[in-house]
């Protein structure tokens, strides 16, 4: 497997090198002349040499490979979940018995703000990635504006969500057990799954969405505002064009992972577990669902009651 990965990376690099020198830097009609911008100022003309060395490879990576990776990963995730639904099917639990209050009103509001943010951010991110096939223009520009609005909503939600759920999201031994059995989702049998209030899958999504989200906010802001002057970059021997390239690469790679786990989260909460979404509406989870999907948390609740 490792040899295959190394061979694939070498093949991608060799293939990309073929295009260095063939990807035009900018069309003559669209060349930008100095207007006082930090990005185009005379003192940064030495960037041209760096662009000739790495710039064209970066352009090719940004224009071609990221689009392919986003497409393949998304299609693969959707196919896996379609097969899971058809072959194994959703888990069903009784919602008629005793119920436990597990999510406060405040946390439900914060969660829904974050959910709305992702519902805006992820599709508009795809629209910008595949803007070439959507005709570009106003549609993609509107997607960019909506992407920014979704980011503001996410900023509102991410800090209180991170602080409130930090402790229960910390890894435990139950998470290792959960991962070994894939949370029981590969079996049709109904059995107790070792998990606390949040299982290992939910924890992975939490850490990627929050810590990864912070990085996405920073890199996204750098790409959105573009023209800036940060003294720290100069001490690191980095010009603005360098940090823009790094930001774009990091933003895209993280975007792939976040999009994949966001789709996973949607599938699990809407399709894989019938009625699971109710807990984020009412705040209550059924005893049957807690007993089997969050057995460790359920046992703690029983001890408190007894």
C-alpha cells in the first residue's frame, strides 16, 4: 500500500511537471498594472522569478487536481453511503419509552446555527471549485458572497460550541473500541456500542469542524482580502503571493476532508439512524437509542438515577 501511494505521488508530480512552462501566467488583456497594491508593487517584482519556478505548478494544481480530488472524494462517499443504506439499512430504535434530556436549548441553537452555516458553506464551496462548468459569472460570484455569509454564521457558532463540548469530545478508550467495530454500522444486529455522550465518529467531526474550521477561517480570510501587509510574513521570508498559495492549498485540502465528513454527518443523522435528528430539535434522546448507541453514557445516567 505504501509503495502504491509513493508511486502515485511520483506519477502526479511527474505529470504535473510536464505542464510547467505550458500554463499561461495571465492573459495579456487581463494583466494588472501597478495601482498601489501590495501584491503588484515594484518592490515585489522579484516574485516573478519565484512564480516562474513554482507558480505554474501551483496554478495547475489549483485548476486541475483539486477539482478532480473534490469530485472523486464526493462521489466515493455518496456511493459508499448508498450501498450502506441498500445493503445494511438504517438502524431503528423505539421512541415511545422513557426519554432523557441531553442537549440544552442553548446548545441546540448553537448547533443549528453551525448546521445552517455548513449547509451554505459546503455547496457554495463546490460551486466555486466547479465554477468553470457552471458558466462562471454572476452565479459563482453569488456563491462567493453566500460562502462569506455562511462563514460569518460559523464564526458565531464555533467558539461557544467548542468551549461547551470540549470536555465530552476528548478521546477515551471507548473511542478505540468504537473504531474497531465501526460503531456497529456494518452490522444489522442490534447490540450495545461502547460510547459516551458522543461517539468516536462524532468526535472526529467535531475536531475537524472546529479546529479545522479555525484554519479555514484564517486561510479563507487571506484569500478573500488578498491585498494585505503583515510584518510577520517578512520575518519568515514570505511574500504575500507565497502565503496566498499556501492558504489556497491548505483551504482546499481541509475543504475536501470537511465536505466528506459533513456528508457523513448528514447521512448518519438523517438516514443511518431513524429519528436521530429529533434530539437536536427537542433535546431528548430515547432510552432505547442511548442504551445501544451510547451504552457507556447510558450506564452513567442509570447510576445517577439509582
